[in-house]
C-alpha cells in the first residue's frame, strides 16, 4: 500500500499541500489541466523553487481573475464540481472536503449547513487548492494518508468575520479527532483549507508509519517565518509488511449501582453512535461491592460524544479517557452468497495470505432461523464461500475513507 505521510511541523495550508504534491513529481501541466476541467475561467498555476530558512521547497501559486471574496454557498460549489471534468474519485473527495468545511463553519457559527456562506474558502483560489489536492493525491497513487500532529501557531488574525484567535473557530472545529498543538509562533500556520483537506482525506494520525521511503517532498508557505522553515513535508513510501498501526480512544467507567438490565440499551446506544467495540467485565469494588468495568473502544474523534452517552445513560459519576496505540490486521469486507442467502464477512490478511474469516453474526442468525438449520451450518457455508472470492482493496486505519459502509462494517463486526 502506497502511503503519503504529511509532516505538519510548520502547519499546513492548501497551497502548501499543492507544493508538496508538485515537489513529489506531480506534473504542473496536468494539475493545471485538471483545474481547467472546472470550467471556471481565470485559474492559473505557477510553481517555483524557493528557500525557507536554509531549506528548499516548491512554492505553488494560484492566481485568479476573481476580486475580493465572493460569498458562495455549499450548493454553489457542489454545482461547480458536479459539472466538472474530473475523475469520479477526485470529485467525490473534493465534495467531501467542502461538506466537512460547511459542517465545521456551521458548528462554529451555530447555523444550518445550507445557510453557511463560504468567504475566504469560497474564493476560486481555495476551490483550486481543494480540487487540486484531491486530484493530485489520487494522481500520485497515494492509497492512504497519514498526518503528524499539526502545528497551529498562535495569536490573532483578521478575516471576513473580524478579529479571531488562532486557530480560527472554523479551523478548530475541523481539528476534532486530529492531533494538534499551539506554538509560540505568532501566526496562523494552519488554514481552514489545509485543515479540511487533511482532516477529510487522512485515515489516521500520529507518528510516521513503518514504510519503505520512496521520496521526500517539501511544499513552501507563502511567507518566511523567522523561527523555523515554513515548509510542509510529504513522505511517500510503501507500507512495511505486517500490521497497520493507529491510535484509538479507550473509555472506561466502574459502575456498581446500576440495574444490570439497563446495560443492554446503553450498549445499543453506544454502537449506534459509532463505538468500535463495547465490553463489560466483573469487578470487586470498595467494601467488596460487586461492580462492572464498562470499556468502550472508539475513534478519537468520537470520544467526547460517546463519553457523554455513558454519563447520560448510566449511573457512573465519571469516565476515564485513555489514548492507546493499536496494531490492526489488514482486512477487507465482502458479501458471500450461500445456499441460505447473502452473508457479510470481514476477512483478515497476513500479507497475501487469507488468515481470518469472520461472518456477520446477525446475518447468520437471521438466515439460520429462516432456513430452519443450525447457525453453525450457515456460518461454515459463508466461510467457504468467502474463501473463493477475490481480494478487494483492503481497508486499514490509514485508508482514505470514501465508503460509508466500511465504517459501518467495522462497527457491525465488533472491531
């Protein structure tokens, strides 16, 4: 699997992302042709090698004939994308990025998504950044995106909504689930456009994953920063053989005064809200009272929401939150056709060797009842059918999330 790791030691912006892609070998002429496919006149790209501090990088400039910052709605931008001559995957990725931007702005301003006016990020140069990044990442064949902890900078900026702290409210909303930090550099190092691109396309964050490095590229920011080189680094390589690594949130609560029958609806709510797995274990608590250790595994972005559910629907007074590294077996999801009906199956791999077959319990249970056969019969038939199916693109924690049913499949199979 070909991985692109964005090292955001000096933040990230849309043009810095374009700079890394061009520096990594993306032909500027092809990128220009892709943006011409938007059928929006006046978008022109240029690229040059510049120094930032003592180091070189590629600076990409996006010039347009547009003046000021026109107020476009999400629907306006989606119409541009719908009629654009773009590959379906790039158009889908760009649409998802703008949808996430709209949701972040809506959350920051307390209004409905459809009422959001894009200001700076609705200008043609920002549209070019987002579409160019979505297209370029696909063009370079990057199958998975990972992101380091993101440097945000500090201080205040002035935008269409007046004076705002760094990060701007919209940018802050986009960072949910990512690792980020402020620094003593008095500048906006991470822009809403850069945050939206990486937050949407990255399947994981944290330290650089194990890979065989193929190339290292640098995209330059528009300005010099005295404190450090204003560069975004992109490291491209093939994933090392073995298991994938990511980070996971672990939520725990010790409960000793709750009716045991009330755990069942709590578990249902947690799974419906996106928990990857929920488990319970018996405890002996103070004064020898029997209790239950409730453990919830979740994506980091979902931790706050799931902790709130535990507090709202149990008798605990607190929830512990830990972040842990996790190794994951590469997997894919298939639907196997059996004599009893279709069964969804998660398959685990060791390199090219199929090692685990996990049929979906609810499918097997439903078909066994309908067919009047033991559930083991349906389970065995599903496993046999799945062995004969060809491999599919594998979904790991670093994959770009383009299929909603992949995430749903994770939850249904208790990962």
